[in-house]
């Protein structure tokens, strides 16, 4: 075990997987100089420019060529720089990567990982801040992973690289510098299994990615008033329905907190599932908290309107308990 | 329009081309009839009139080489070596189809013979082909990837991104632009700025070889040279083959946007006719040529009969091959 940042944990996972399997390679803009956030620092020196490929600013080609390269048996790790930019490559991801195996009747696999740094970090405005995970969870064929801790960024990225399906891997930009204990010999984590981040009795909060820290801080504030169970979903597709529903059934109260826009967000899927499965078991209506449906503004006081904050979460929990 | 008697005329090779072009033509005509009869569903895009390009290019590919195709891909797929019977069954949506009936005309693929898929999105196959070339290069495999697309695709971003990409990484790709003059139901020239596909390719450092795409021997010769350059490590090459789409955009399109006179004139120039004339001039008898036509028709009629008799895919196949992690479960419905 050693303390690693979320960023370095991801880098170590990729490095280990590239050492393990010569068919794993990475492509994206500026990777030869470590990538825009430094997630690839040092890797070109070890693996060379063919496996740490510096690409033009051609998002469609980055994703589309990865599909072709995956179909001939390599395992590309696609760096999209910002999840917002991945929208330039949606045909390649949604129409090609996600569907190739199915359309071709099981011929071919597309074992690629699409790293999409996501979420708000201070004042990056409307085109560098979005959380679009629900879009991809909607698409058959894709796996959607949203790591919230350094240890998970290590274990989930390794799992994503070994997965034979196309994986949308959304690292939160505000977490790059967060440090935590990482066992660098740990095996890959199972995809589709949530993590019980905190045990509690009165209410269940389901969250993921950057909101986990905010939810944990809120639960600390609520200590004495409410015992909150926190589930870090880790993957949105497949999502750990059993973990969420069994916890909500036990506590009788469910709140879903995510950074993405609330309308049509993945919280709606979880809330609907809980409503269908637990109608008679819940002590209060299921609650959701997400961003308002506005583009993310630049000015800090305006941007903060888009952030779900501890006061809102605490109010929602108190409301569930009322 | 038969062309001169060639000094180095290879009658057997030309006859092989004629046989393959007739098989493609017969496949398309059989599919068209089945569509009109309601046996084939959805949209199919016929390559009638463009058979020489698929034939001439694939004549220079090995089984291990790869192709990526577009929505008008039946000819490419047959030319690369796929079974027309399995393809026909795919069009009929049957379990015996190349894709178990799950893809249909626009998603035919046959990985066993290096066919990485038709594509429903114009230009999308370009990036898949370029990526496949990057993959085989990474694996140190000596394979060539041929990429078929139409003149309409040059107005999509992947054309620019893919050609640039192939050039900067010196990838083993043969870009084959089948210029049939139409982007869906609109004349491409009316929507395309600048000098066209060859000018755009040249601007990215990939000079085009321009060929009469209805002259199968000319396509064959040009493709042989370009594939040889790729195998020698020269990186991507570009073949611009000018042709004419004798049918509409889809089989349901009557193509009222062009005159009957125009189409009639183009019929005189179509590749099977020209190939037959060249063979006749070089001493191949009419009986032999007629036999080729009849055999192709018989083969495709039998393919359609087999498809008609084949079973529908089992319902469980709808849930198969979506993904391994989080695979959908039929019982969950």
C-alpha cells in the first residue's frame, strides 16, 4: 500500500496493463508529453511512441481508428482529453464501437476503453465541465465506469482495460490531485459492483464520481442527526441494482446525488427502479439531487448554482427523515 | 467502348473478373427482386454498374488482407470472398446469414475472409479501415487494408481525419473512392467545393491514381501497382475510380432526378458489357460468356432459394452478443 493521487493511480494501472499485455496501447492528443493532465507522464519513455501515440486533434479519428484497431485484436485506450470533446466522436463510439459485435452477429469484439475526463473543476465553463454519463448508460453495448477514489481508479481502470466490451471510463477532473491508499498489487475490481462507502441505518445515499466526497462530508455533518448509508455506485452500466435496492429496503429511504443535470440523469433510472421494486418498503418518496438544467456558467458564484452542495444534501436527508 | 486489344491480355484473369462481376450483378438483381417481392426488408443499396471496382481491387488482395466497406457493400464483400449464399440469407434476415440475421444489408461483415463490415454511416468505414491498418502495423502483420467509399463521403469529416491519419503514421491503407457522381440522390458536384476527391487527397500528401472505374482491367492494373507500393512500405495510396450508379440510391429509389437518356447512355459504358466485349475481341467465344452469365444467375437463384428455406434466428439471439459485462437477460423482460 502506498499513498497515490487519483491521477497517478490511473497512470500506474495503465502502466501495469501495458507491461502485462503488449496489445494494450494508448492514443490521444499530447500523450507524448504526458497528456493534458499528466496522466500519461513517463509512459512514452517506457513504451515508445507507437504504443503511446500522439494524435492530431481529430476526435472522430481517435475513436474511429481505435474501433478498427480493436476489431483486429489490439486493446486501445482512447484519451478524449475532456468528455465534452468526446461528443465529436459520438458516431464512432455509439454507432460503431457499441454495435459492431452485435450487428456482425458476434463476429469481432471492440475491447477499447474511452477515457473521458468529466465534471466541473473551477470555472471551466459550459464546454469543459459536463457530466454526460447517463447518455452512455443509455446505449446498449457500452459499459460505463465512474471511479471516485484513487484505489478505484487503479482497480477499475485495470478492469476496463481487460474488459472485452467498449468501456466509457469517466475520471473526474476535480479528483486528479486527491490522494488515498492504493494497493499496487491489487487485482482489477469487478465491473458492476458498487462499494459500500459507509454503513448507516436511517437513509441510503447513492452517488458516484466527484459527488462521493461531498456526500461523505455531508454525512459527517449529519452525524448525531442521522446515520447515513453511502453507496458509491462505481459503474453506471451495469449498475449494482442489488446493492442499492437491498440497502434502500433496509433503511427505507433513498436519495440519489449526482453532479449531472438532474433531468434525465442516471438518478432517474435508479429512482424509478426503486419505485418499481420497493413501493411498499419505503418510508418516504425517493429523492434525487442533481444540477439544474442550465449550461454550466463560468463565474464562480454562478457555477456554484450547478454544484450540489452539502446544505442541499443535508436538507434532502432531513426531508426524508421527517 | 470495348477498348483496344491488349498486347498482354490475360484472358484467364479477365475471364475471372467477368465471372466475379457477373456474380455480383446477379446477386444484386436477385436481391432487388426479393426486395420487390417483400422477402428482403429495409433498405438495400445496389452496386449495379460499379462491379469492376470491387473486382479489380480485390483481385489484388490476399485472404489475410482486410477491407472495410460502406452501405453499398455487397460487391466488395463478394469480391473479397464471402459466401453469397450467407449474404443472401442475411438480407432475408435468416439465422444462416453472415451476421445471423442481425445486421442486414448495411452491416454485412465476414471476419473470416477479412471483411470488417459494411456501414450504415457514410464515411465511417474510413476510420475503421485506418484503425485496422494501425492495428496490424502495431502487431507487425504484413496486411493491407482496402477502404471503399463513395464520392459523397469526401464531404464528411472522417475523410479528412482518416487520410491525414493514415499519411502521418504511414499506414498500409488503399483508399478506394468509387465516384459514381451521386451523393444519395443529389449530384455530388453540386455540393462539393474545390477539385474533388483527388485534389483533396493530394492536399494531404496522397496523390490519387485516377482510373476508369468501368474498365476492370484498368482497375486491376492500377490496384496492383498501388497495393505493391503499400506492401513495400510506402504508406497509404488513393485510387479514384470513376463510375456510374445505374440504379437509384436505394433499391426503392427510381432516380427520377436524372433522365432516361442519361442512364441509357451509361448502359453502353457499363463494366460487364465492356469486359464481355474485350473478351470477345480477344477470342473468348460467346457461348463461354453466356455460360458465365447463366452460372452466376443460377448461383444466386439457388442462394435465394436457400435463404427462403432457412430458419429465422432464434429469439434468444436478440439478447446475444450485446456485451459481456452487464449482458442483457431475456428473463428480465
